[in-house]
């Protein structure tokens, strides 16, 4: 902050305030005494801190320790209504929006279908989904501090154009970001959907405590998120992790990959490969329907089978996944690989074990492999977590 240097009483108070707020977010309601013990502050200092945060509207009193040993003590919690954020998960089929309070609780959700025709108004779709979630939360659009929108592909920071997602109609207009900025009154950030799934796992799931990991995503498309030294690595044009385009052995060499919106790894291990592979292996009763639904059903059947064509299908799928992962592991040498997305979740632990075994033979390094833990709307949850992280830094800064 301008005019303030580290170590001054004002900065130290702000640091203590933020530590207390983070503890309340982590532990829930706490008493003055408990906050003092956790922060190392004296009782008078903890009392002053809580009075300051209560006056700022950042904490509220919420009952007492009645029923616990000792005298009753006032409990405090973060004022969830101090700020609100929104996240949007965009796919070719729909836009799902959610609003969360500053404590992380989801207070409103809404979904709109996105028509497949080109020329449909993306701005209208986005605002429709957002306003529906805001209304469900009992708020108005201006109550939001920040919005994070997750899409396939990535917006090139140099041009502002969406890349690596030719299957998303209407999102490639050169003026789209300007139109959305003119319509939405709050800061809006855009992030790759798989990167947001990685944020969700890093904050809430299997990657907690890990600063170097890869998240491999397989749901509709096949992609990855790369976290290095605790931070997302997006690449020069935002395309880091677009591993579906990766040429791999076992798949024909795909040229003009952005036009095809596919590549070797996608053709080898994406959901669209599974119905054909199932028929080749003699799997009976290959289901009909959308490709993603067929693939998920086949993998779930393979995970449940102990032998036979379904189990052979799971083995073949694990080998295909490990083939692409081996190249990624050779370059990145991650501590952890998180398997995420509906297709990989359907395989569960049996699939994880097979991929781990195959990767052990194909790669020199041996990262730990785990199944993602954030299975309910991971992209949307990551968008909310991303928006909350920045908003909390702003709202909880009592030195401003």
C-alpha cells in the first residue's frame, strides 16, 4: 500500500487480521480465546482484532460455546455476505453459472442451453446464465465483485481471440471480450476449463499441498493443466496443456490439428475412440447415444469386470492414456498426476492402477497417480475458487 512500509503497526494489524480471517474460513466459528491461541496473539490484541473486523463488516458473532466445558464464550465467523463472486462453465452444449459468497458457499445456480448454430449471441447467453444465478442468490448483477469464465481452449493474451476451441460456436469474434466488458460491470477473467479443474483440485481436492503436478482431463475433449512451483503454466499463447493435439505412437499423424480440432492423443485416448475399440475387442451390447455417454458407460463396465472383453477394453484404454502421459512426464517430471474428468472418474481405481503400471514401463520417472477428488462440477468449482482467491485478497485487506 502506498505510504506504508512492512513492519509498521498498520501493516502488522492487517497481517493479523488476514491470518484470523483465513483461520475462520478454515475452521469455521471460533472464539476470541481460540483465535488468540491459533495466531499467537494476546487476549486483548485478539479482542481488538475481532472488534476491528466486526466494525469493518468482515466477521459476525454467531452463537456461543454453550454445551462445551468451561464458561460460555462468544463465537465469531466470517461474514459470508461481505462479498459475492460468480463462476461460469462454458461448453458447446450449455453454460452453467453459480454464485458464491465470500466464505465459499454456493448461494445460486443457473444453466442455459447454448444453441449449436453459429451467430447465436454469446453475450446474451453469458448474461442470461449469470443473471439467472444472481437472481437465484437473491442478488443483482452489481453485487458481484468478480466473475471467472471457464471455456475450452484459451484466449490468446496477445490478440484476445479464443484459440484451440473451434468447436465453441460464437466465441471467436474479435470483439467478444470488449462486448462482454461493456455489458458486465465487474472485473471478468477468462481461464481454460481444465486449468480451473486443476485449481479446484489444488484448493479442495487431491492436489492439496502439492506445488508441482499435472492434471489429465478426459471428458468430451482430452487436455491437461500444468502446475509448476504452485502456479499454473499457461504458455505463450495460453495453449500449454492442449495435449489432445500431441502426436503419439499408435495413432495416425493428424495434420492441421486446429482445423480438425483433434490430434494423435485425442484420437488414441479420447472418448470417440472407445466405441470402435469396443467392437474390435468383441464387447457385446455397445450402447447407443452421445459419444461421451457411450464412452463413460464402456469404461465403467470395464472397471467393474474382472475379465473378458470389457476388461481388455479398460487395459487398452489405460495403455493409450499412459502413452501420452509418458511424453508429458518425460518433459515435466511432476510430483503428482491427477486423473480427472468424467471418463477417468468412471474408471476409478482399477483404471488408475492400470495406467500406473503402464506408465512405469513407459516413463523413466514415477510420479504418484491419483484420481481427482472434486467430482461435482470441477470446472465451475475451480472458477469460483479462482474468483474467491482474488476477491478475498481485496476485501480482506484491512490496510487499504
